[in-house]
């Protein structure tokens, strides 16, 4: 019995050990499953499924959408034929066979082969598996975000990380709207709200193309091109190149991902004169008929040896309109003598400079507008001509709404509407007036100055289009290099602000070219012609009335065939028989002026077709 | 009083241990249900037949139950005579896994032999045969437990041989498990404590070297210490299992409702099947399954303690520990309490050999519970 006692004691000892181990393991389960459930790993995962809401353009076209894609992984112990598996996968996934083989042989348990593959490829893998191939390879559902339009509007839309949380753009700022965390019910899929942007994909496409072409043609560092509804501040397109593809954002560097229109601060140069001179008009410091005697140089006696403010030529005596048309620095400097530093500062502040517009995108810069206490004796005229201040492109475009809204500044908006998953409109953006900045008459006056700036002799003449009056102001600024804290001699920023039609603007277009290194650096050269191209698209697209268009659309005319583009090579082509619509774009030519008489189709052409283009300075076309 | 087995001993048929039988049936039923729930998606994906894994497993269950019923009635004394043969056959099968053409290597692990169109994992057989052998030998050598060379060394060498063969199949965890199981049987059989201490000091360092000699083991260990260290690799299963646990909560998602099995948790139907139990049945279900294993342990150890002779006692103890030890380790791994091992969960994990041997072990336990020689003092 003593012997049995020892056996029993040892059995019970083991039983007790097992029982203690069992209690320990149960406690571990209780901790993870009941008491400590909010642990870190749970956070990034899916006890609840949330389908992130779509992002749409203003016409309902999809900019971002949730997808259920599959990720290919391998469970190594089940991979019986690594060589064959690697070659099959390489073929299906269009991947490197060696890389896959390395993955399969370099791991002992679990390894990812490729994430979020296309549905076609998942199908091919499944088909292969039905044939008994690809053993050990598995497809895991992996919810992702797809941006069907790639780069279009990428800076506004932003992107999401691998765990589907917004990292930039509206994906970031509207994260909780797109993917609500409230009301999650376990086991049920929760659908996020949809976001309808103010962006119009067609316009975006055009401005993107123009911006990209400009970037290449001018060999510039960056190009921004914004189009905004002048009546309500809705942003119609937001082009900024270099840009990136949010589908694979990690392949792009920080410069490409940088949302320049709100994050790049620069000195605007002469475009800014519209805001400073409007402020002077508004305070009564100057008035419409004021004359300014200039001799190309402005240096009050008190400045002594400080470098003067100069014009590129001596424009002589001018009125205020002429000062604006010529963009005379000296003229503006004289004009600024009538306004106090405080008044100028407060006036510019009211335009919104020095503070973020609050458009609803992350990382927006405030810009720099120093208070007069920090100004030097030279600052007042310098600020008036758009230096010693920092702006963002969006600030300039937004400030321009003042001119198109009888002096009232509007807040720019990027989200038009938030729609619940069941189609209910939760929130609708409205025209938001920030404050009254100018009297309606000053706003009209400035528009008129900008209008005549596009006429012969004005700096904005390259924006002009026949049949419509466009208000515009160009600018060229030296780039202030933050590293050396001085102006760069080689780096310039050329820009053009335009709105049309000038008497009651419907659209504001603003273009900035950073560091153009082509033939020109001037805003009127690098940006203005592109703004005109944008206008040529926008005017018919938005249904803005333009003289001459009506004829073409008149019912008694024959059906309009899609007019082919007129291309000009070394010789003057034959325009005869072409519809007016086709030759309108000839007006975009910088070198040759085209006079069009009448309407209908081209009947006669002077000079004759075939004349070498070098000899042609002017083309006269008679239409019938 | 004779110290050898007595032929004229009066055996009393006490009938099957009903509590143990009920616990086993419940474990088997729940196991199959969870297996189906965890595998239908993968099965559908791979074979366009959601029942593929289940029907495969059911076949083994049927075969296993028939064999279990048989072994529960046979005379254990008669079986004793075949122990050397069984041991020899096991050895041959183990060696066969290294023979090209018969043994199947699945990415570095040579654990399977392929005979008659079915793969079989001899190490599963080895577990049961070793328990049988050790129970038999230790009971016989009971008298000379103080003579280590004659009583302990031979069975220890056999144990070490099989453990080494399993290690060479690149199945470290099973190898260690078998070694520990054997040692626990030595302990229960009354081997002096000092030998265990001596063994610990010599074999401990060796085990550590073997453990760290393969990269995937080190990775598993690292993954245990810090799962987020390599979330796409070794830590993945641990993190995925933890997600399943968290998703399960107190009451679970309901059977068939879990989502982690949809490809997120690799090998969910085998070594990590308990994660599905956790996700779908919740902590309540986890406790219930652990409770069933506890009942199993309770009855198993009671049967061992009250068995008619030392051989039966050791056998019952060894078999109970075999099933329980694997269950405990597997559940602990899924719960993140110990590093990942390759041990299946008896009654739950898919795998024909394991299921068959588990059921045979159950049959043997039943046998011991039923046949109990009358009277005390038969220990001998």
C-alpha cells in the first residue's frame, strides 16, 4: 500500500500541475477575450467591417472607392513545388520569378507574395488551384481603396494607408465622415458616407494636361493651375504638378505628394497689385483718374542709397488704369504714398492674406503678412507690388472672389455635399461669405482695370480671346530662397490671375509656374497663354456666352461636324472652307495676329496658302 | 503475495466510464462542427466542395471509432506480447519517412509516409506505442527502480531514439513533447527525483542548442516575445489568432459566423483551429471546451489511480497525459501563452493520423476503465 501511495501522490502531483496550467491558460483567454479587448492589435483590424464611403466629383464620377481585392500569400509548409509555384505565380502576377522563389524558400511559415491583386489575377489563381496547382498559395480578402482616375485630383483626394485610414487630402480631413467610428455593430458592415467634391473631372483633366505640358515646356520645378467658381467659391479644378498616383502613393516622393496650392508659400509679385491697389481705391488713397509721373525709377530722398524700385521701361505719365495695364512698379509705389502702412496692412488682411482659407485640406499654410511694426521704410511700396509677403496659390484665387462678388470675400470650398449611404444629403456646402472687403464700385473698377490689361499694350494681352472680355493680371516674382534668406537671381515665379467674363465673372483661373527655365521667366509669357487655353476650354464647357459662338450653333447652319484642329507647320495652311470654330484657336498663336471678318466659313485668305510662316505677321480671313 | 501478474485474478467488468465517454463524444462532436466551420471556406476555395475537409476527416473518425471499440474490449495482457513488434514496426515506419519515394517531404519536414494512396504520419503512432511500451516496461521494472542501469536506462534509450528520429523529421515540438511525456511517465512510475535533476542539467542546454539551430524556430520564439516584430511573417498567426480571440469576446460571433478563417488565419483548420472556437463560441465556448478536457483529465487520472495494476495505471496515465498535454499546449499557443508549436489539438485539428490515434488512445482508456481487477494489493 505504501507503494501505491507513492504512485497516487505522483499522479495527483501531475494532475495538480495540469490543473494549474489549465487555469493559467484559461486566465490568459479571459484576459484577451473579455477584459483586455481594446488592445493594440484589435485596433487596426476588423471585428467590425466598415466600408469606406466613395468620393465623387461634382457630376458623380468616382474619384475613390472601396474595393475588395485579394492578397496572395503562401503558407510554406503546404507549398509542395516551390519552383513550379514560383513560375506559375510569376506568370499570373507578372512578377519576378526569382523574387517569388526567394520568398518561398526564404521563409518557413507565412509570407506575403503580392498585395491587392486585380480580380482577373485572383480568378486565374483560383482556376490554377482547381487544377491542383499552386498548393500552399492562398488568397486573402484585403479591403483597399482604388482611385480610378489615378493622378487626377490626387492632391485634393489624398490617399489612405494600408489599414484604410486617410493620410492626406479629403481622405484625411473627412476620415470620420467617410469611415465613421460611431454606431459600429459587430458582425455588420457599416457603410461610410459619400463625399461629393466641387471638382469637375473634365475641367481637372484639362487643367492637369495644361499644367503638365507647361511643366515640360518651361522645364519648371512645379506648375499650379486652379479653377474656381467665381460666384460661390467652389473649386472646379486643382492641378498641381508634379503630382502622384494615390493608388501607389508610396512610390512617390514628398515633393510629388506635396499639395502645393495650400502648402507652398511664395511671393506673388505683380498679381498682388490688384489687391493692394484695390485697397488704396477702397480707402480713397487713390482714385480712378489720378495721374502718376514716372521715369522708370522710384527712390524717395529718404531712401538715400537703398536700391530703388524700377520699371523695365520709362512709361512716363500715366493714369491709374495704365499703371495697372503696364503693371508699373513705380506707379504703384507712388500710389502707395497716399495710404498709411496700417491701412494697407488692414486692407490686405481683410482679403484673407496671412491666414489659411480653411478650405478643408490638411497642412494649409497661413502665408506671411507682417504687421507694420515689422516693416522697414521700404516695405509699404514693396508689399504693394507683391513682395515681402508670402501667399499660397489658393489664397490668391480665393481673394479674387472679392472682385466677382461686389467686394465680398468668399470662402473656397472643396466638398460640395456629404451623402449618407442611403442617399440622404447630410450636409450641403453653401456659398460662404467671409466679409465685405471692398465697395461694389471698387470691385467693378478693379475688374475693369484687369479687363483692359488684356488689351493691346497690357501685360495680360496673351490671355485675350475674341468674343469675350477677360480680366487678368500677370506677375513675375523672384523666388525668395528660404535657405539663404535672400532672393534668388535665377529662380522666378511667373503667374497669371484671370476671371471671365470681366463684367460679371463666372470663373476664376489662377496659374503659377515655379522656376520656369525655358525661353522666358515672365508670368505674361509662361502662364498667360496657358490661362487662355484653359479659358478656351472653360468658356464653352461652362456655357459662358461668347460672341461668335452663337452663329455656329444657329439652326439654319449645316450640322456641325467636329472641326479638325488646325496645325501650323512651316507654311501657312489653307484655311478656306473651314468653319469659324476651327480657326478660333488661331487666335491663340503668339507670333501671328489673325483678323477674322464675318461669320460662317472661310472664303478668302490673305496671304495665300503656302506662304512661308516666317514671312507672315498677319492673316486676314473673310468668312461667308 | 505474488509480485507478477496473476492469471487467476478475478476481473470485474465495471462497464465503461460513462462520464469519460460522454466527454469524448462531446469533444468529438464539437471538434467536427468547428472543423467544418473553419474549413468550408478554404475547402470551397480549393476544391469547390465545402465538405471536402469534413468528409476526409469523417472517414478517419469512423475508422477510428471502430478501432477504438475493438481495442476497448481486447485483453491488454495479450496486447503486451506484441509491444516489441509494435515498437519495431513504429521504428521501421519512422525510418521509412526518410526513404525517397515512400516518405514525403513537405518543405523540409519529413513527417509523412505515403502508403496505399493515403499519407500517414508515423510520429502519431509512435506517441501511442511509446506510452504503451513505457507503461509495460516501467511496470515490469518496478521492483528495481533503484537500479537505474537496468530499470531506467533501456526505456530511456528507446525514448531518446524515437525522440531523435522525430527531431530529424524536423518536428522539434513533437520530439520535445514525446520526450517530456516519457519523462512524466518515468516520474509517475517512481523514478527517483535526483535523476530528473541530473537530466535537466545535461539535456537542458542540448535542447536549447537544438531549438536555436533552426531559423524558423528562433523566429517563432521572437514572434512569441514580440508578435508585431514581423507581422507579415512568424508573428502573423499569433496576431491573427489574437484578433480572432478579441473578435470572439465573451459570447462569440456564433458558430459559422467568424471571419478570421476566411483566409486571414493560415492553417486555421489544423494547428490554429482553437482560434475559430474562440471567435465563434466566445470565451464561454473556450471555457466549455477547456472544461470538457478537464473532465477528460479528471476521469483519465482517476482511472489511472484506480486501475487494477501498475501497467494499466501507467497506461491510463500516459494516454491521458498524451491527449491532455497536446490539448493544453495547443490551446496555450493559440492563446499566446507559449511560443508557437506544431502540436495539433486532439479531436479538433484536421489530420487523419492524429484523429485515428486519439480515438485509439480513447479506446484503450475505456479498456482500462472497464477492466479493473477486484481488490487492492494487486499492484505489483
